[in-house]
């Protein structure tokens, strides 16, 4: 077993606030793949921005909201996942706090419909 230090910090890009994010994994050999764990404090917002890759947003604990380019907030809770395609503008946030695993990849994840 080996203890490692992971890159982490507060997210401030895209007018974001109240989010602490840790990069858990990154591969770039034949395509990009990234995994982040994000902790949304109450009132946090991850500001509107386009994705570069396919992006899976899975809520592990708590609840919040997500929206696409139309700006219409839709509720999301623990156990639910949304998928954004490359270039899709999106935003997310939480009134009460939530923990999220964000996976980004050059190929669609999860693979399927």
C-alpha cells in the first residue's frame, strides 16, 4: 500500500463558488480520462461552461440541481447521474450540499444508451 497526495483545491473558474474538488485519476495515453470528486457546500454553484469531453456527473450524497444550455434547473439527488456530451454547456449547484463523482473521457461514459 502506498499513500499518495492528490491535486485538490477550491473551484473558482466560471464564477464558481463553494466547491472543493480533488482529482483522483487522469490518463492521457490514447485519449483523455479524468475522475474528480467534488464537494458542494450549501449554496455552491459550478458556473456555466462547455464540456471538452464526455462528462458523467454522479451524485453520491446529498442533492442539488443541474441544467443544460437552456438554463432550466432540474433536481438531482444521491444515486442519480447525468451525462453531458462534448461541447454541451452546463451548470450545477446545491442548496443543501452534495458530493459528486465527475468522470470525463474522450469516449462516451457510460457506454450505452
